[in-house]
C-alpha cells in the first residue's frame, strides 16, 4: 500500500507546492504594488532651477541685447550696462573704477539698485558719494556685493558684503526685503560670473 500511496502523495504535494508558490508570488506582487507611492510626473519645472522672478522682470527684453540669454553671456558690469533700468548704477560703477573689479570677480551676488532707487535716495547723500568716487562711492557700491552666487533659497539671512558690513535679508519664495526697506524687484538674473537681484532702494552701510 505504501508503494501505491507514495506517488499519489508526491503528486498531491507537488500540486500543493505549486499552488502555494503561485499564491505567494501573487501576494508579493499585490503587496509591492499596494505599498509603492506613485512617482510624481516629471515636468520641465522640476528639472530646472527657478528662473528670474519679480514684477520688474517684465521690462527685460525677450531677445537681443539686455535679454536674459544675452545677459548670461556677459560678466556682471557689462551685463548691467546692457540693462536700461541700471544706467545710473553703471555710471556710478564707472566713476568708482569698479568695472574691471566686478567683471573679473569669480562668483558674486549683486544687489543692483534701479534708476528709480537712485532717484529716491537722499540727494545730499548721493551727491556726497558721487563726489568721492574712490572713498564713499566705492564703499556704498561694494556694500551691494556679496561673495558667492546666492540662489533664492539662500537669500534669507545675514550676508557679509565686499565692503565688510552685513546685509540682512528676510522673506521667502519670490518676496524678499533687504535691510528692512528695500524690496527685490526682479531677482535671480544670471550673468557669466554673478547672480543679480534688482532692488528698489539704495543700500547704505552702517560704517
């Protein structure tokens, strides 16, 4: 009798084994599918860094000199010279003989006052600075420059400038204030050697 049952038992065991194996595989597949979180769709925005932001960015030409593409090819002082909103700043930089200094710098962040920012500055202070290009004017201009290229995510906080004092920046996302009263009008503009943030007030160092 044992000889008659052994093959039968073996066959039954084989069938059961195959059934259990199939069930286990099916269970694992279902569990794996149930536990996985679907990956978010890949978009162009998720693959690239954030671009320029701010209301004043609408004045940047779409093409040609002064466009974002053109500015990215030039060092920062040259790029500023091709930006109409920064003509007063460019005049001041030339007067202080800082063009080569800024163009040859390796990786800086420039908080660039617009023409409207200079127009809003106290005239006696501005005239005094312009009258002392190697002294006060250089001090004021280098106070607007921070070593390293700050991304928007790195802006908030305290940053030491080339002049030696610090800038205090608050905000997040696309809303930032420098030293409590100067807002970023157009930010995260890339040049060949710098990241530029256009601001609506001239910054004055404490010392």
